[in-house]
C-alpha cells in the first residue's frame, strides 16, 4: 500500500500503520461480528493495565465480566447498529468518553465495530475555563476502597472477602508495610451489611501510648489534667453500627489490649475516668506487619486477644509477588495525581520497564509516593532521568542478572515472543506463517512449541 505525500512517495506497510495507531492518544478497539477483539492499540495498557497481546483474540464480554470497564457500550451498538456514545470508568480509575461505530455489510449486519476512547482528563486539559468544575466531578471516581489488580492471588483474596464480609466475624489482615491493608479493610466494610454505618480507622503506632486509650474509649469530663471540660467521645463509640479498623495492632499497649478484649467479648466498655458502662455494636478489623504469634510467646501481646482478633486472617502478598499489578497501579496513580495537580503527564515505555523490574521494598505505598513525585517534578513525559537514582541502580543490577545466559536462549526468547504475539492476533497457522514470513509447516510446529497454553485455553 502506497501513501502519496508532498515529500514524495512513502511506503505504508502494515507495520507502519500499526506503529501509527500505537502512537494515537486515543484507544482504538476493533471487534468482529461475533464481538471478538481483532485489534487494540497500546493505549489499552494505559487504560486497563493490560498489554494488547493479553486482549486481542478474546471476546469483549470476557474482559467486561472481569470488571476492566463499566458500563459496556458493546450491547447497545450491536443492538441498534448505529454509532453510540458513552462515558465509562476503567478498573484503574481512568474515566473515558467512548464512541462505537458499526461497519455494516451489504445485508445490513455488523462486520466490524470500531471503538475509540478518549480519557476525560485529556478533554479537561482542553477546557481551561471548566477546570475547577470538572476536577471536582471527576475526583469522585477515585474510591479509596477500590482494589486495582490483575493478580490471581489478589483476585482470590477479594473472592474470599466477599464470603466473609456479610458476617460480623473479626478479621486480622497480615502483610508487609505498604501492601494496602487499610484499603482492603475499607473494601470489606463497603461490601458488608454495615456499609451504611461509619468506618473509622486508627493507627495504633501513630498515637502515644498515654493517649491511645482515651482516643479509643473516650473520657469523662475532668478525667485527667488537660481533659476537656465536656469530656470526649472515643472512636469505638463513634463507630457504633459500623466498623473500626485498628492498624498496627501489634503496637497497642497491654493495658489497652485488656480493655479492647472486653469490647470484643461483651460489646461494652467504660470511658477513661468514668464509671458508666457504654454498649456498642461494632465490627473490629485489625492489621499488622508483625508476627503476633511470636509476640504472644514473648508476652508482648495477649494470647486471648490474639485468638479473638484472628477469627479470620487474610495475608496480603507484597508487590514483589504480584508483578502483574505494577503497570495497572502506575496508571491508576498517574490518573489520580494528574487529576489532583491538574496535569496531563504521560510515562515513557522505558520508565515502565524500569519500574516493573524494581523490587519495591516499600510496596504499593512506595509506588504511589513515587508516581506523585514524578507527576510534580517531571515535564510532560516522565523520562528515565526523572526516576530516583537508587531505583535505576537497583534495576540495573537485577536486569543484568536476568539477561539470557547464551545467544541460543536469547534467540529462543525472541522467537517465542514473535510467535505468541502473532498467534494471539490471528489464531491460524496459515495467517501466522504469512505474518512471520515462514512456511505453514514451520508455523504449526512453532505454535505447538510456544502456544500450547493458548491453544488449550
């Protein structure tokens, strides 16, 4: 195919066309008459945290049912067979203006549907006069209890949470610092029968020992020097009818642990400096990055309280064990801080590669803090030079160790990548052979070698 230009004839190959589409600022999504995804450009990674190779070949409904976007424009366009328009929200918090245009055959049936999606944040940047109003409305889409994940481990945890959320059982969430324990606690509360009640959180490590008891249980007037003359309601009473989340429960003093045990066992407590019993109806969730079992052995944590809290335990994996979540989280935080700081920053492919290979000792919190920093200090495109040196150095050491150990292995990995990508697109040995410029016999052999999971799946 040739394209005439003022500078001469430029050869427009399929590869050139695909490269052009991948550089579009809009997502381009093409479905066939059976709603199977024939093509999607690289912008889908920014919107859903999925690479095109993970999308092409699947039926649209498969991804919709997994919650990658809502609502779906597809049923409407296939039903009406006319261009349709809709506002959507994706699993990583991107807000899209989406159009779907059907291409009909001679019989009036749908051959193809071309869907394009533009991020609302991009539109907002073009409407300077409406910045404040738009920023306020779109900020509502950032639900702090929303769990962004492509990880099968985390999806399994969320399914488990759906089973335990309707009960009033106490829950202990375990995991390294920064893995999202408080976000998971909010998620459980929002799908529980207490969702219309308050959700109150307190970090037991952030409050001095002498103040923690009064913060939790409140105090009567004149209970101690400096106390308010009116007294004060504690968080446990304020959470009545809802959920209280005790973060870093391992830092709670033994004296306060005893009083908390009374709340769990008897649903009642006495405020500091008072002799009046107060009753409460609350659910307790707690979290820690410590080994409470070892603390019990060392007499640093009450054994009876440990077993009362540990009715249901949930272990959140570190980010290093859920690498498939790094890119979705990056784009989720990029959307969040672009909206917060009224920016429209994008991130380079080189940066993504570095961040995916980093070990993230500070987990999701560290990643979130880094993306906020990058949105603030970078120019319009976040480059490798914007990333702190300590991350670059760490990744450099890891990737050197991860390089193929021989030329044969490097060539095999490259061959595997090309074959899998082509098969996911065409699903036919004949078309793969044509795409890669090899014989159909060889294509069939390579597909059997490298794509058995795709064939069986």
